[in-house]
C-alpha cells in the first residue's frame, strides 16, 4: 500500500512543473524511458525537442493519457501491446 501512495506522491510532484524529461515522463506514465523516447520520436506522444532532448508537459501527458488509450499502450502495467 505504501508503494502506491509513494507513486502517487512522486507523480504529483511533476504536475507542478512546466516541463520534464524522458525519465520523469516514463515515471509519470509507468512506461520505460526507451518506450517514451520511441513514442515521442514517432509522434505518438505530445512533446517538444530541444536539441537531442525530449521535453514533456506533465499536464499534456496526463490529458493525453486520459484521452488516447487506443494506441496499444496499457497504462496499468507499462507494457506495449502491439
């Protein structure tokens, strides 16, 4: 139970930030960092590029996650289902 509370608390801290990196986005979404980077690179997830870095808006990610679960990503366990 403490792990669930901890995960929610960790994810809430990102919601106050304007932008987060791929590592933080992966924690927020429950996906691997590599999956988040591949999804950004292919345009499947909202992001911005700053040089080689991917930047993500936590609020846009949350909105995207709530609206678009039809792309084969299961947000309950963080695995792709292709």
